[in-house]
C-alpha cells in the first residue's frame, strides 16, 4: 500500500476518508477497538483508548439537579421516584 518513511509507513485516504492501518502497527489492536485521534502541529496521532482515558471521561460527567433535590439521599430518591431493588 505504500513505502516506508522513517519508522512510519505511507497510507492513502480513500473517498470515504478512511485509512487502513498497516499490519505491522496493529499489534495489540482488534476490530472494534476505539482509537483516539489527535493533531499535534502537522502530525495526526492515532492511539488506543486506555482505561485511564475512559475513567477521565467518566469523571468529567457532571449531573445538574434542582437545588431542592441536591441533598436528597438515594433511599429517599428511590421512594420518591418509584425505584426498586432487583
């Protein structure tokens, strides 16, 4: 598909903006893995999503509630909104 340049390898973008990751760079990847795409100056970096990335995203989630509900305990909320234990 291309010829080597430094430690990288040249690939082409197809008409649907896709690229094929050369086999020598696929170690540790499997179909449906998520990758993070970053731009650093003129470089585009692909890296596998790490567990730390997922935890950081999870910790960035913010929930907003009405002031009067802010201190409502889980038990009271369960009864107020019809929750049940499975």
